[in-house]
């Protein structure tokens, strides 16, 4: 297995592929890597330095922690103040600042905040501690949503009454539409996330090519995966072709994971969702269907959030839309660091600002 992974990190092969890319690249080409995992891999491997001066790699809105709006962060903070309730969350969300405080601050003040590795951990807590309400902060795209749907189904089947989710899950298509349809968008092509695509399949991206005229290439997360995607996109760009390509054949199929999609459709319904930097994007979120609404934290707990605005100095929203890069933000590396984050893009392990801070420009 290690040999298999190493083959996708081979420096000699990467050098050869980068030379091929530079050899065919003749004009400015803006490629957005949609996923924060790609951003981190690109910066860690220095891919942006070896693909030539014509290719501009731009971070996109595929970091679920980063796109969680300040309003939703405040909902989470409010839920952490509920009596006899425990918040369960993935680690990336722990330090994301709200208007005044983060979950880390609330835990320090005595709130029951637990970092978990999966939603199944929360079900175990709920069974062991029936006298306490457990609220799972459900963020993520199509990759993680099926596991949450399965947990909700299990909770209903086992009649677990003290398990709730705050559904901040989001879906990719309408967010990408919002990015590309904006009048200021200069994106020519997309590197699409491999893990999301294992669930959705390649079909999800067809409208981007056919209706918006933007090429897409699905990629894995190893350096050679990404370089191959850049090569495919560059070659077609130079020939004037708009394509939907799959450069992650070892994991992604046209129809995706049908069982995973079916369980999502059973438990969740499409809804509008608030995205950091975008505002509300119609049809880009997921809410629990009526038959599972008893597990909806927003329906069970009485929380109300008013007058919450983003830090006007933080450019996280513009970075997620591809309008700016981290270095364009006046807070980057000054007031905003991993120890003193002012925005979610510096907190998340997939955040563009965190990647640029750690690995440089």
C-alpha cells in the first residue's frame, strides 16, 4: 500500500509532468481547485511553482469549515449554552471564531463541547448518557452527509430521544454555479474534488461544462493526481475545448455511489443555505425531512441569532469565491495567524490561509 501511495508522489514523474504542462501552456489560464484538500496538497508540494507562469491556481469554496457562515457559528455558540446539552463537533470547527467567542472559549467556560471523529461517536454518547442532550454539528459536503443520514436513521430505529443534529451540510452544484456565474469571475476551469465525486459521480458537473462553458477535471489529492488534472485541463484549454474529464478513475465512477445517494435522499431534503462570503445560495443546503424532524436541533432548541456580520477586514469570503488570495488580506500573517485566527480560512486544516501560512506563497 505504501508503495502504491508513493507512486503518486514520485518527484521524477512530477518533474516530467510539469515540463509537459509548461510545454503546452502558452496563455494565461485560471484554474480553481474547488476543494481545500487540493489547496493544501498544492501548497505542500509546491505545485504552483512548477506548472509555469501562465497557469494561475485559485482556491475555491470546497472547505466545509471555511464556508460555514458567521450566523451558523453563532447558532453553534448559542446551542453550547443550552442547559444539560453537549456539543459534538469535528476538530476543525473548535477554534473558528464567532462574533466574540469560539467553541474552544465556551469549553473553557464550562460548556460540554466534545471533539469527535464520526457521528457514530455521538450516538454512543447519547446511549451512555441518556440524561443529557447531544447535538452533533453536521458540516460537510456530499462526502460526509451519507454517514450522518445513516446515524439519523439508526437513532430513529433505536428510538434514541437525546440525539440531535444541527444540519449545516452543503452541496456543491449551486455553490459552483454561484462562483462561475458571478460577473467578476475569471475562472476558466475547475479541479473538482475526488472524495465528493466518489459519492456524486461525474454526472454532477455536466451542467458546468454544457451550460456555463467551464471545463472540469476530477482529481485525487496526491501531487501526481493534481498535476495530471492540470495537464488535462491545460491541453484542452489550449485546443479551445470544454471538457468534463475524470482523472481519478481508480475511485470515481459516472454514477457515483448509488446507495450513499439514496440514503441521503431518504433523510435529507434540499434547502437554502448561508455560505460565508456568498450569503444565501438557494438549493445549496440540506435539511432533515419531516419524518426525521424530531432530530433537528433548530426545531428542538429555541435559539435566535440577530445582527451578526462578518469582520469587514477579513477577506475569507472573497478568497472562497476566488476573487482574492490570502496575501491580499491585510490581516494575513499580522493580526491573523493560526494562534490568533480572525477567520475560518486560517483555522481549518483545509483553509487557504492556513495552507499559505504553513507552506508559503
